[in-house]
C-alpha cells in the first residue's frame, strides 16, 4: 500500500479564455413593426431554463434483528458471565488450597521442631538431675588400680556399684561430681547379681538419685548412660532400650537375668554408673558390653544394665545382711 501523500486538492476551475476583439461587432437592431404576434407562438423567456430537480432519495430502512441474532447475543453474554465466575471461583479455590497446604506444612514443621526441642530439653534436665549423684570410684587392689562408677542412692551416703568394680579392694576413693574426694567403705556385695554397696560420710548438698520402675520400660524408649568411661568423668551417652529380659553371662561365671539391652555407649569405667530415663530416674546399672569373640573387641551398640527393681531389692538385702 502506497503511503498517503500530503497534498490537498481544491475544486476544479476552468482556465480563463479572453474573447478576441476581432469577433466583436455592433448589430443593427431590426426594424420595429406593429404586426401582431401569430397565435400559437410563445415568446421564449429571456432567462435560461432551470435545471431539472434530482429524483428524491428513498429513506433507508433499518434492518431489524431477528430472534436468532438476539438468542446468539444473549448466549454470548451468559457464556462470558459464567466463564468469568468459574475462573474467579477456581482462582479462589486454588489460592485457598495453597494457603491451607502452606499452613499445614508450616504447622507440621513447627510441630516437629517443637517435639525435637522438647526432647532435648528433657534430656538436658535429666542429665543435670542425675550427674551430681554419679561418682567415680578409684579402687586399689593387690594387682593395681581400677576405675569404675557408682550412684548415691540414699541420705546415709550409700553408693550402689558393680561387684566386679570393687572386687578385691584394699581401699576405695570416691570422687564426687564437684571434684572433691571421700574415703569409701565397702558395706557388702552380691556376687550373683554383680552388685555392691559402698558408703561415704554424708556431705552438704548431697544429691540422691531417684529410682524409676524398670518394669514399665518398653523397647524403643529413650535412655541415657552417665558415668566415667576410661576415667573421663561426667560423660553422658544417649540411646534407646534395645531389648528386655536378656540373660547375660559374665566372665566371672555369673549370669545376670532380666538384663536391659541398650545401644547407649558403655565403656570400661561406665560399670556401676547410671542408666536413666528422660525424667532423670535411675532405671538400671550398666555392667557390661557385648564382646566380639572373633576380634576379641567390644561390640558396638550392644550393652547391658541391671534393672532398677532388681537393684533396689539386692541393695536392701546387702544393707540388712552385708555380703550375700
């Protein structure tokens, strides 16, 4: 398509043509006569005749819409209205669903985080509760010195530990959680249950462990071992109850019945220490870790403790009868 030219066209004007003077002359007027005009002859008019009027333009009829056009128009309007409504409803539902999903996800994440924080807080409180009652035992024997752990269980300064920790003791030094030392006295032992009681003089602000009910333990329950592995004092390790009612033979020929199996780390020096629940209650006394007979090394995550209900019964017997 050619671009429009910026040119204005006016009305067409015929060019001016001058009349030659050679063609101009004077005509003599004809003589005037009085003869009457002939009948039937009409004198032509001196003015030129008027041009004929153009025929009238008939009025344009307006085309009326038929019923089919009205129905089509109405259908289009209704389709537009319903389409807009359906789209708006879908947008609202989608937005509500997204908001609900986000809220639920956020709530789930918050609940998970809160649960983890709550368990950690419980564990921290449990360790803080039991640690002052856990002591280190430095035992001198004819063969040398051995280290173990113990737990203060009453206001008289009685400490429960394993029999194999104090076996053959010539002297027992008790290292308290505050670092001070006390001389311990062996009250009695129960070799068949691998338990013993050592006593120290009560001291100010002495903390006593609270016993829990080991019969209520369930597999999978969270537990914590607190003791002095390898002489490293106040060490806590976390685990679960892996199994219950295990029968575990010891190297001395003693078999411990109804033992608690746990994957909480127990190493030499942990023996006689505390196995607690997340409430900080004493639910067992660790005494051994399983050994791999092929490599003659301790198995990882397979450890055992004497249940607290048995401990309480045996301790009462020792306190009443001495060595049993």
